[in-house]
C-alpha cells in the first residue's frame, strides 16, 4: 500500500486545441514547485498522480501543490492492487471511527468483476462490521470513502478533496512586470495576475540611504512569497534617490509623488520591453490614497508609451485586499513598518488631482532623459 497524491486540474481551460500546451505548462510548474522533494509525477486521464515520495514529506508536498495555479483540487490517497481484499484494506485505513458515511466508487476499468454500486455496497458493508461507531447515510454523510478503480490494475482510496489554488497554469498568458512596493497591495495584484496564467517579474524602487536596508529586505521577502506561486521570478531593484533629490531641489514639492510615479512607470516600461514583459502591473486601487485618483493615474499612465498597465485591485476595498494578502501569506510581511520611497521628501499637502499640463510644466524643470539613463544603468537583478 502506497501513499499517492491525486491532482485534478481546472478542466475548463484545458479543453480544445490548446490542451497539450496548457498541460505541458502545468506539468512544468508542478515539477518546479516540487523541486528538492523526491517524487514522480504520472499522468492519468484528466489528472496527475504524484508517487514515490517520502511519506514523511506529504505535508510539505501538499503545501507546495496548494500554490500551483491550475490545480482545481487534490487528495492524498492510498494506492493498492485492484482486488476487493486490497481495496478493503485501503478503505479501512481512510475510514474514520465515528460518524455517518457513504462509499463512492468510480470505475474507469470496466472489466473489473463488480460494478460501482456493487463495490460501494460490499466495501460499505465490510466497513460497518469493522467499525462499531459508524453508520451509513447516503444523503448527508459526515465523510465519504472514495474508491477509484483505475485502468492499470490499481485502485485508489481517499476521504478528502482539498481545494487547489484554481486559475490557469503560470506561463500560459504571457509575462508582466509588477511594480512592487513593500505594501499590502502590490503583492496581491501580482498574485491575481499570476492566477490568470501570467509569468510575473517584479521591479522595486528604493531611495537608499533615505530608505533603509530593511525596507529592501522586506520587498525581497514579499517577492519570495509571490515566487512560490509563480514558480520563480526575477526582481529588478532600481534606485530613484537621485531622481527624488532632483525633484526636491527643482520642483514644487507638492508634485513629488506625482513626478516620481512618472519616473517609475518610464523605468518599468523600459525594463519590461527589454525583458520581454508585455504589460505593467500595479497595486493601485481607485481613490485609496491621494496619488490614486483618476487624475493621478492619468498622469502616470501618460508616460507609458507601448504597454498596457493592469490594475487588478482598482475596484477593491482595503479589507478585501487584506483578506487576499492573508490568503497568499504576504500580510505579516507587508505590515512590517519600513518606509517606502514614496514617503521620502513627502510634502504636507501633496497635489490630489494633478492636472497633466501642470505636471509636465514641473517635470520640464528636470533633465528627464539623463535621470532615466542613470537609473537604468544601476539596475540590480535578483533571481528568486
Ligand atoms: P502598496 O500597498 O502596494 O504599497 P499603496 O496603497 O501603498 O500600495 P502607493 O504607495 O500609492 O499605494 O502605490 C501604488 C502602487 O505603485 C503600488 O501598489 C505599486 O504597484 C507602485 N509602487 C509604489 N511604490 C513603489 C516602489 N517603491 N517600487 C515599486 N512600485 C511601487
Ligand atoms: Mg505603498
């Protein structure tokens, strides 16, 4: 008797001509997520089976599987030879000692000596005589013993379906570049877009020494959390210290964040184009803070020349975003109190609804081209 994990994927996305393409991407991601753990992945009509792992590592392996987009659900099962004695032996192991139950049998092997109903009835009857404190309830059971008779002479028994991350396999929807800040929102934005099958790389802007090394470590940690879902990612780290000093020196201080945003978007687009990313992604949510008004977005958007900017959180309230942040395991890191570069040289009264003409007038006081080149020359890249 061997422990295995059954993985079911979201069928909807895998139908039609693209099936092979989706399945290959899915398999690659599964393999990447299980790197470092002994295992073997086998394909069985409409699902995958993970076998030959160390049974002591089943929790860690399950934890990895939970984060792979495209997994609809998974179950930890016992695999035995498909004869009734062996099947009963496995059913006994996955049966609880108390409560109501039913047996649900799926028979892919139509040559098996009994049909599904007969198998369920016989196994159910034997379980009843084995355990004194269980009873049958086919309508509303406390637990279900699932028996799956495969075509290859094996059978699986399990008692639980765990929910997977859903979505589409990362790698099937192109590539985007996430502007990641160290706050709550941007990691959630990256997670949502990765769930739609997009490879997500990150870019972070810092103002060292005005912002400290812990602020940077925090972003690295957040990117690592995200990378568990994206099966690895590339983090670009760029200094905007000199840009902020120049804005501070030469421009109306009320425009600090507005002008800085335009530099961030320009730098991000250039790096995106260089690295094959097809869009920018931000954690902006409409009206959440002063710089996230539609006028603020218009101002930063207008410097992005070729790529779309995805803002998946635009219609979310903060508490909805926090819930997702907790769900993906980023929240505790995001709330550590280190400063973002947007808080450096922050004016008392930042402009809330910046008019584009006024923004451009302020920006004309700077040597934009030179500042961009300088920032782009100092990009640091981490592979997480
Ligand atoms: P977050 O929680 O993601 O920090 P926020 O609510 O603090 O968002 P802002 O600081 O206005 O909002 O940032 C809006 C978006 O701009 C962020 O979600 C992120 O995509 C981008 N951004 C802000 N600061 C940085 C930064 N230092 N590096 C990269 N991107 C940034
Ligand atoms: Mg922020």
